[in-house]
C-alpha cells in the first residue's frame, strides 16, 4: 500500500443506513433496483489521487475490460481536477442489468487507486 494513501476503512453493512432504512446487501449493491431502467447509457467519473494517473487508468481499464468485453477502452478520458490533487477517469457504459452495476461498483470499491465514483 502506498504511504500517502490512507487505508480503506472496513464497513460493517449492518452499521450503514440511509435515514431510517437499513441498506440491504453489500454497500456496493443497488438499493432501489426498481428505479433503474435497463438497458441504459451510464456516464461515470472514477476519481483517484494525484500521482496515480497511470496506475488509476490501468486499473480502471482492467476492470472495464474484464466486465465489458465490447467496451472501447480508447474512449476513456482522463482529466486532472482544477487543483491538480485528483484525476478523474470518465467513461460512458452501456448497462443491461442490475448485476452489472453491483459487480462494477464492487470491483471499483476494491481497486487500490480509486478514491470515489460519481
């Protein structure tokens, strides 16, 4: 683990809640699948820390390439933040099921270089 990256905090799913409603399943699972309409285009930004540009890009490409074999990896865009403290990898995915969303967020949550996903 990098010295300048804080360790990931372990989350006990039973301790996580949204208001009065308990989260069902893992923290990376879609909580209201009835609100999603599949298939759909899904833009997202995957954010990592400064200095991890290449490793962030490589890790995101590995995840996307393994989960979305038809995804055009050349379409991935990387941009620094205004302050230069972070980099964001921007992609537009075509999703067909809630399982794809759950698997994608679980993989991104386990990625060492990913700080947050929007």
